[in-house]
C-alpha cells in the first residue's frame, strides 16, 4: 500500500481474488456433482467381475475419484485375500 | 396456461422475499392474474413484506391438509386487484409440505386461471427449498456479489437441474434467470466487489437484471409495501426492467455504472 492510499484510506481490490477462488471451487463442485453418482455402480460391477476369478470381500474393493492438479484420477484399490 | 416461477438462492438473506414480492406485484401491475406463495414454513415473512400480515387466517399448510380451501386462504393484495398471497404456516414444520400437497394446490391455482404463480423459496437446499423448485417452469436465482452467495447459487442450479419435475421427466429444462441484487456500482467499480459480469461468467445463466443496494428497500419493508411500488427509485425501476425482460422485452441495464460525484456534490453532499 502506498502512503497515498494510507492517507486516503484506499481499500484493497479483492474482487479479482474472489472471482479466481470461485472459478476453482465451482468447477470442482460441478465435477463432483456429476461424478460420484456412478461410483457405487462401478464398485459393484468390479466386485462382480473380480469374484469370478477369486473370492474377494466386497469391502476390500475401494473406488474413488480424486483431483490431482488438472487431472481427475480414478483410483481403484483391491486388497487380495490373505493366504494366496 | 399457468407459469410457475420459483425465486431461489440457496443462501439466506440475499433478497428472495423482497424479489418475490416485487416480481409478483410487477406481473400483476402488467395485468396478469398472479399468486405469490410463501414456502418458508415456520419463518413466514412474505405476509409482512406484502403488508397483509393482519389478514392471515389460513395458510398454505391448512390448504394442503384440507383444513381450509384455497379460496379461504388466499389473501387479496391491497395494491393490485389481480394479485393474491398464500402465506406460509408459522407453526408447522417443513415436512408438512408434501409433494402431492404442493402439486394439488398448484393445480388448483391453475384451474382458477392464474397466469403466474411465484414461489418464494426458503434458504438452504433442504426439503422446503426443494419443494419450492420441484414444479418450476422458470427459476429466478437471486445472487449477491459475494463469494458464498455465488457458490450457493451454483449449488441450487445443480439441484434445479436434477430434482425439478421438468428434469426428472426429461421435459424441456427449467428456464433459469440470474438476478443480481444488493449491487453497489461504486464498490464493484473500485474492485472491492464482484461485478455483475463476473457473476454471470461464473454461473453461466442469462442475466435478468441487477437490483442496486438501496435504503428504499428497508423503507418499503417497514411499511409493508413491495419495493416495486416505491415509484422513481432505482430499485423500483430495476425491478420493472427485470419484469419487462422476463416478458421478452429489451431494456438496457440501468444503475450498474458508477458515476463519480461532481465537485459540488462532494462538497455539499446529497444523494
Ligand atoms: N436491493 C436491496 N437493497 C438493500 N437491502 C435489501 C435489498 N434487497 C433486500 N434487502 C434487505 O436484505 C434483507 C434480506 O432480504 P429478504 O428479501 O428477506 O431475503 P431472503 O428472502 O433471501 O432471506 C432484508 O433486510 C431486506 O430489506
Ligand atoms: Mg425470505
């Protein structure tokens, strides 16, 4: 802040910060709103397919969508039963 | 044919009730038979803004539950012959608004030949707000130039696009309109506040109007007269313009540019 703006009490132009933050969060929330709907279905299908080859506990298959930078990453975690 | 307009926002205190009262009054002034319904069960306020609080006998929930008929519950407006107010219940809880009940009342208004039904939504994204938008043909999304309001408007747009009857039945989608309210051209000009173009860029829906921040709104609510009747004030003119645009007319935006006060004004004050 310059001494002039100190004297005249100029306020900071923060609207551009607000806009940038909103752009990010709205894009993210829109993606989420259209995303997770299919995840439970996908999880069920994966359980069905994998159990054709070996027994799995449905809870041991985890599916998630994650944002990393500019990419969406579909993460699938399958824990194989012990003693194989 | 009846058109159902839902005034919604997600966030509370942004100007939904003020807007519902003025839009409904404005449509009635244009000659349309109009009803305005308060969906804010438990926190009724539209009656105060419309200035009919002392004439409330029966309410929306009474009609839904069959304790009164629609004719008994509708309150005729003081200023417009063809405008009627259906107040919310102050005592029941939100679950009293059943989907079948709301549909029944809306159908009956349709049979009575109403041109427009304006639904004043409660804040939030819960049952009451969803009921208010379920049967919408058009939605006016009221947004303030402020981060939480913009984000909540985006959320409510998502809900309109997934939970409205039009969406569920795969009909033509609800027509969405952005109404920016409590706008301060000066603060937007100085970069302190989001501009209406910023908001429109973020939400990506057509702009119906920009209503300036004004003390006329408080004066109107003090007296129980919808702000659109405050003739000659920027707020009333801005609401009139918005109604014109809603009906398909073209009106340039007013009261959105900041004009620096001249030296005389700065020295001697004045508004
Ligand atoms: N254009 C405006 N200028 C100044 N104050 C306003 C304006 N619009 C609404 N208000 C005020 O904001 C507050 C909330 O308005 P209200 O219409 O009750 O919002 P909501 O129904 O969204 O909760 C009220 O005190 C009202 O007088
Ligand atoms: Mg309200």
